[in-house]
């Protein structure tokens, strides 16, 4: 049995106060194991993004805990959280979110830079990763010179750069055509086959079907759905 | 950490290039401020050098006169501001001559006289002095025409610009004969119009050798004396001693004053220094405005890059990383602006000084603006400081941004 990479304990997030209170996430207890391939599904406004932000250490819960590799991240300082984000988590966003002034290699290498990896190693690894996602011919291109699908593949390469334990992908195929979306999913699954934990937020049933495990959210309540 | 800094630098640099026209406008602000400061310092230094070199050749000279003497407050007016009926005596002169270290004493005589030319008559004040003192007193003033009088000349007179061109219906020219108290003298030179470059106004002057003065007036009223010393370093104590000796002779503590030219130089330089400080303070306002400009540009940049900052945080940038990126951006803007401003200042000071000279503000003198290493170092450190200070707040704002901004859908 592989170990748990993410465990949440009574994780809740509430926005606003009094009458206007919105319970985006209610007492959620989930555990995600090393190598899992999970889809988080649910209609928009159900709390998918809230859960994703909490798991990715981008946001802090109102109550409850998130344990990543047995570390309670809810009590960590800003600087320590930044360290967790760059070492343990790789993000893939719906809108790619590449830095527009940097080319593909520089975008992939940026996170390694924050982690203090030396320039040569960064260049080498960035090239390897871009080759892996099939962009060896686009290394010096800026985001504006790449198609949506290509940008998303650069984003995947960037997410993998620091060799994280978890890849969090928020609607990774939401902004690309079916063919590119398929390519992206293939890459993510290939990564998963190598033992990487993948969590995908999606409302596309076809994408969700490919995952090994499905978590459905409705009004802030998470339930396991049998695949 | 060094490698990290290079990345921050790279990000900052790319961002500046991305927003080229805005960046150029921002750094122009700094360039103008630095230009103003650099050129003002250069012109001030140039003036210092010009004044010092004009006056330092006279640093072995002491001027003794009745009354308050030269000071910066009556500078440019007629320095002989003492009471009209009080004069130094022959005894004062011989006492001064006996003070150890004194090389030479040349009394300067003055009194009223009548000048006639072409049948017209005007009352003037006459001055008599030795020819070498004439060189000291008027040597660095331009002559409109003619020459200073040599010690061998006889019956020659120098007249001021107004005497030559204003006093009489007809203009007086060099070599014309004038009549002073009934004695015929030949005009040997005419002083150029007084512009502030010399020690005292020469516009109303009628100057002749001591010998001729005595002959013309029949008097020897000594208004002032010019003393030279052997050792330049002793000039101040000797001046004190002269004052003491002369005042003792007349039983009055404030009867006469002995002024060294180096003390005049000092006060001119300190006035120039104050003037320069005030000008630079005014120029600094330009820098303050420019740094507000940087702050404004940076804050706009922070707002525009909310998402980018969020992304960088999401992929692991710490608050410190974000702050550094923005501070470096501010420093880059202001230091590039500063370097630009230094070059502008080099050309600008040349331009300003040639404009000043074309107005004859230098009294016919000339000066070169001086750009020193110190002022360049100063300009760079000031722009560095401006860069850091004006980017601190925007950088802090950027660092406080939440990484959730990166994943927020809009």
C-alpha cells in the first residue's frame, strides 16, 4: 500500500459573515495516495476551485487541516508555504498562466530558479521536459507565439520542473480543442504511469471517466463516486 | 543566491522592455533631475575654479583702508566706504613697513578733483597709486581701450567707462587730453564697463600714478594701502598686526581694516557654495517628482501584473522574491535614467555655461564647467537611492498579493 500524500481533516472554507456566509467547503475528509489519478467533478460554484486552492496551499482553510506528506501546512508561514508549493506541488491552470515576457524554456525554468537550481541544470531539465511534452521545436517561443494546446503543454512541463509529488490540474483542457485536449490528457496519464499523483478538476465527464478515482462536490460536500 | 539574483534581474529587465515607451518616459524624469544636479555642480565647480585662479595669484596681498574695508556686502560697490575726512598717515605707512614679513607697502591716495574736457567741467574723485598696485587692482579687469600706466609714464590718466562716455557731451578717446585741476593729462586707457568681475566698480574712476596725483592735487591723502608679504602663509597674522598698529596710531579700534584677498576669496567661495546648494536643492525637487513618477509606473505595473505575481507565487516564489523583482525594476529604471542624466548634464552644463558667458555674466572672464568623479558617483548613488525608495512601496504591495489571483477566473 502506497503512502498518503494528501490528507484533509474536517477541512472547511467559509466566505463572508453572518447572513451572507457561504460555505464553499464543509468538513471534508479525504486522503490521496501516492500515484493516485483523481478527478474532482461538480457543477460550477460547487467548491471545486476552493478545494483545489486549499490542496495546493494557495489558500488557507477556515477550519480543519491539510497534511501534505504528513506536514500540517495550515500552520506554516508564507515563506514555508512557498517552499511547499515549489517543491511538492505542480500547478496546471485552465488559462495556462505562463509569464508572457518569458519564452518556453524560461517559463519552465522559472520555478527551478525560485528553488535555487543552478542555471545549467535548469536549462538541461527544461529542454528535457519540453521534449517530453512534444515541444522540442518551440523552446524559444514566447507564449503569444504558441497555440493554446502548446501553451498548456509548456505549463505541464513547468509543473513537473521541480519534480513535485502532486500535480494539480484545474480544467487543463478547458480552453483547448478536443485534439489538443486529448494530447494533454495523454501526457498527464503518462506522467501518472511513472508514479506521479495527478488531481484533475473538471466538469467534463469524458475527462473524469479516464481517472481512477472520482470525487464529486455538491454545495461544498465531497463524496466518493465509484468509477 | 547570486544565481537567483540574476533571474530576478532577468525578469525585471524583460518587464521594462515589455513596457518600453512607459519605461523610457519614467526614466526620462530621473534623467532630467540628475541632469540638473550634475550640470549645476559642474557649473558651480567651474565658477569656483575660475574665481580661485583669478584671485589666488593675489594671495600675498593685504588691502588696508579706513573704515570697514572690503566685505562681501559692499562688494561691487566702491570699496572705499570709509568716512571722507579720515585718512591713513605717513606714520601708518612707515609702521606697516616695519612689520616683519612685509615686503612692500603702496599707499593709494584719493580725493576730489575737477575734470575738464572740451570746455565742460565735472567734479570727480581722483585716485593715485603705484603702477604695480594698479596691476593688482585693475589687472584682471578688461580695458575698453588703451593700456594700464607704466611706472615710467608721466601725465597719464586712466578713466572709467562712464567718465569717458557719459560725463561729457563728447566721448573721450584714448590719447585725448583732459584737464584735471588745471593740469593737462593724456588719457592712456579707458576701463570696460563694470560687470561685477573686478573688485570694485571702475566706471567713475579717474586713476593716475601717485607722483602725478600729488602734483595735480597738492595733497597726499591716503585712503588705502596695498601691502604685499613675503610668505603667503603669514598673510593672515600680518593683516591682524597691521590693523592693530594702525588702530593704535589713531586711538580707535575700528579706524581701519586690513583685508586679505584670500579672505575675500573665501567669502566669494562660500557665497558661491550657498548659491550652489540652493540651486541643487531646487533641482532635487525634479528628482522627487521623478521618483513619484517611478512609484506611479511601478504601482501600475504591479496592478497589471496581479495575475503574473500570483502565478509566480503559485509556482513557489516567496514574498522576498517578488519584492526583489520589483525593487530591481525600480533600480534599473532610475540608474539607467541616472546614467542618461549624467551624459545630458555633461552637455547641458557646456550649453548653460556658454549661455551665461554670452550674457557676459562672467565679467569678461571665462570658465569651464567641471564634471568630477565625485559628482558622477554622487549622481549614480542618488539615482540608486531614488530607485530603491520609490520602488519599496510598490514592491511591498506586490509581495502582499495572494497566489489565488493566479487561478481566479474572470
